[in-house]
C-alpha cells in the first residue's frame, strides 16, 4: 500500500509568509525572496511576467522541498513455517466394523476414517503430508508431498485387505519414522490411527519406544471405536515417548473433533513482519527551485545589460 505525504507539513506554512510579504512588504520583497541576490543582478531591469512566474515557481518548489514530500509503502513479509506430517492408517480387517457413524450405520470405520483424513489433508496449509497404511505389513501409500489432490486421491483409493487382515502397529511406526528421517523440516509429526492391538509386528514394543524417544518427531496416537478393542495404555505410552498426545474416538463425530484438535495444536507458524519503505522526493522540487532561481537571475541580468 502506497501513501503520499509530507514529512514536515507544518513548514509548508512558510509559503503563506511569502504571499503576505508580496502584498505588504513590496519594498523588501526582493531581499526576502532571495536574500543577497541583489549583488548578482543588474540594477535596472524591467518587470516581466516570466520573471514573476520563475520567482514564484522557485519559491513554491523550495518550500515544497523544505516540507520533504515522501511516498510511504508498507507491506507484510510473512514467513510461514510448514510441517512434515505422516498419517499412519490402520487398514486391518477390524476396520470393517459398521455403526461407527450414527448418521449412517451402514458405513464402516475405514470409510469414515478416509473421509475425516481427507478433510484434515485439505485443511493443512504449507505442509508436506505422507501416508503409511498397515495391517499384516506396513507400506508407504504416499511419500511426503505438497500435492493435496494426489493425497486425497490416494486416500480414497485405500482399501482394506491390501496389506492383510491383522495389525502391525510397531512396524508401521518404524516405516513412518524412516520416512520422516529424511525430512529437513523443523517440525515433524506422525499421527497414528488404529482400532486394534498390535498382533503382527516384527519389531517389539521396546525397540519402537526407544526409536520414538530418540527421534525429534512428535507422535499423536488415536484409538477408534470401543475402548475395549484397542490398548489405550499402549497408545498413551507411544504418545508419551513421542512427546505428543493420545486420543480416543468412539464415533465419527469424535474422530473429526480429534483431528480438528490436532490441527489446532499443530497450526502453521507465521512470522508476520511489517516492512515500511520511504521514498523521499524533495530532490525534485529542490532541483526545480534551483533551476528557476538560475533562470530568474540569468534573464534579469541579460535584460539589465
């Protein structure tokens, strides 16, 4: 945004003094307008409308330069700090359970999860997001990327049975942390979602816990469905090791609220600095004032010869 103003607007009042003196102080007007200029000019010179114009242009331009005209530009320099986030999604056979969404009892948990995760992806700004899907095995469904449409399409394409029927939570976490280990982002996050108990991992819990504690990656753990179906204590231990939080989501509404809460907790940091730039213009009226004065002296002297 640009704005024109005078740095010293009160000094523009000097012009009023010149106007008043041109009326009431005619016998001293020459000395007041250009002090000591008499020594540079011939004694006899006729009045001229051109000289009058040059005189007043010079006076007005000098006063404007004295008031210091300036153009001020202000703008914000926003630096956004994005995050790298890996979504860890349970696709085991237990996710087929229906009744998780009270508004549509026929929808299974996995379909609800895909919809909620899709909404979460759409809300994230300036973040790279990746996805790891797991059941018997864990695999990278999407690398870290800024492409939201690609992520949304990948989420919709996920199907139960692609990775088996059982639950390998520990292996999925290892895959996720390996994916984030190559990240250079200042903030790295893993969000685990499961409705079961680990019964298929090759990596034991103690090793996973040690891995989480050593890495600078925050871990959120979400248990979905009936709390009796998943090990809340186990998820809490994972979240504590990852300096994150553990949540329980009994239905679709609660699950949406959980992801909304994580979205708030991990809001993108914005460093908003206001920058003001000043462009001083006094040199232009000052140049005009000097030029007018020189022309005034030259013309008056040439006519006086």
